[in-house]
C-alpha cells in the first residue's frame, strides 16, 4: 500500500510538473494558443498530487500509529520483563544476604570450634604434663619403697643374725653349764643323764614346730637340726 501511494505521488508530481511547464510556456511564450486547458489540467494534477500526498500521509500516519502501538506494546513487555528482572534481582539479593549471614554464622561457629579445640589441646598438654609428673612421683615412690624393702630385708637379716648369735651364745652357755655340772657330779649320775638324753633326742617335725619352740632359725649342729628343715642346704634351717 505504501509503495502504491508512493508511485501515485511520483506520477502526480511528474504530471503536475509537466502540465505546469506547458502552461507556463503557452502562457508567456506562445501567447497565440489558449492555455486554459493546460491550466485546468495542471490544477487537476495539483489536486491529485495533494490528495495523493494526503492519502500517503494518512496511510503513513496509520502505519506509524500501528508502529507506535507496537512500540508501546513492546515497551510494556520490556517494562514487565524489567520488573520481573528487578524482582529476581531483589530475590537474589535477599538470598545473597541470607547466604552471607549463614556464612558469617558458620565462620563464627568454626572459630568457636577452633577455640574449643585449642582449649582441649591445652588441657591435653596440661594433663600429659601432669601425668608425667605423677609418673615421675610414682617412680620415685616405687624406688623409695624398693629401698625401704631392701633396708627392711637387711634389718631382718641383721635381726636373724643377732638371734642366731644370741641362740648360739645361749647354747654355749648351756653347754658350759652342763659340762661344769657333769664334772662336779658322780659318774653314775652322768651316765644316767647321758642315757636319758640318748633315749629322748630333740626332734622337730617341721619349721612350724621349730618356730613354736622358739628355735628358728636352727643351725646345723643344733639339737633337732635336720635336712628336712634346711631345703637349700646352706646349714641354716627355717630361715
């Protein structure tokens, strides 16, 4: 439609221009010929040109209005899309803020956990140090106990030696007294005592009997000594 109107405008323009030129020629140059016909035709061509131009403008205005409506529609669509994008941007901003807040909370929690881990490590180190100190104290106490046991054993050994020496001295004193008594008595009495001693010798069934009689430890050569009382064979029984 626009092309047809444009073609009509061009044709009307050429017709108006040609008729106008011919009217001018016959009006002012060839005065002998009538020019009313050319003037009328020029006027008609001019009117056609005006009508064609007006129609062209009307068609163009209609098309421009359609384009304007189309642009308005597109603008509304773009505004709707823009609003949708703004809503999405707002939502994304809100989600970003929430994510940032969660990240900060997680960072704070991680920092608290790290501090807790550090405190636990410090406590572990302190416990390990305390354990080492207690172990050292226990070792020292065990050494002291071992030394005390050694001293106790040595003291018990000295006590046993003293008991043995006292018993040996007692036996020696008893033997000396018996020898002295035998020397001053008659021979019949001495023979009777010897026979009585031979008839009833001292004998111990076990170390319990020796300890009950107060004769522990018993040495080789003492009355009642026997190999069944001296298991290690060192000459000292019921140690």
